[in-house]
């Protein structure tokens, strides 16, 4: 039942009333902490996929601007498809980060409220200290995720403009004009990939922390 409930998270957790959703999941034995781990892992995987997709789009762009005649339209079509896939990856990353923020806020609010239920002051102090450490670790994770997310729009914007330009200018002169743009785009994608990887590493560390404190 617990595995089944976790599987439903991706389908149900991003829609409807979140408080009602969390309450329903609680009844199946899946707590907010479990959902947070699940959503952080989904956000990490979405960023990993996005990283690979933007690298693919960059390579596709390079194949267009460095082409020496022949199959230019075919390569453009492939680049356009990669751009659209990159847009979809960006939407997935944003949605997953928003889902992480939602459940994290609910978890920390609940944890904070329940501190007042302790009779044993020593246990309360231990729990309060762990809450503080977990919040700090989450803050670091969210900062990494947001930093990577902010890198997406400039890369998408540059890809959009160049794909749009190529759409109406599929000729050698236009390709030559865009060759210089490849270096700039490559720099932006490389930075995005580095930020995505930092965020992925931070997510892995955060998941390990939550799992360790659970045991």
C-alpha cells in the first residue's frame, strides 16, 4: 500500500487541494517527509533530464551552423524539435521545484506546530534542533535549484531567437552569421549544466539526510 501511495504522488500530488492530499496520504502511511523525499528525487531527475536535453540541443545547433551543404533543412527540423523538447524540460523542472516547495512548507509548518505537543523538554529540544538543521539543508537545496532554474530562460531565449532566425533564413550566408553565436551559446549551456549538476548533488545530499534522520 505504501509503495502504491508513493506512486500516486506524481499523478495526484501536483493537483487539487494540497492539504487534503497530504491528509489522505497520511492515512495510507505516507507522511509529508516521505512525499518531500519523493518530490526532491523527481526534481533531481527532471534537472538531470533537462541537463542532457540542453546539451543535446547545443550539439544539434552546432551541427546546423557548422554544416557544409546538404541536409540543412533536415538538420534544422531536428534542431527545432530539440528546442521544443528543451522547453518541455524547462516546464518540468519548474513544476517539480514548485511541488518540492509546497510539501516542504507543509512539513516544516507541521513539525514546528507539533513541538508544542511535547511534555519532555529534552526531546522537544532535540526535535527543534533537528528541525533547524533540516530547514537549513533545505534552504541550501532550494537555492541551488533556483540558481539552476534561473539559468534556463537565457539559454531558451537564445535558442528560440536562433531557431526562429534559421526558420526563415536557411542559407549559407545566414548560417555563417550564426557561427559566432555558437561560442556564446555554448558558454551559457555549460554554465547551466554546471549549475544543474550542483543542484542534483545537493538534492542527493538532502535526500540522504532525510533518510538518515528517519532511521
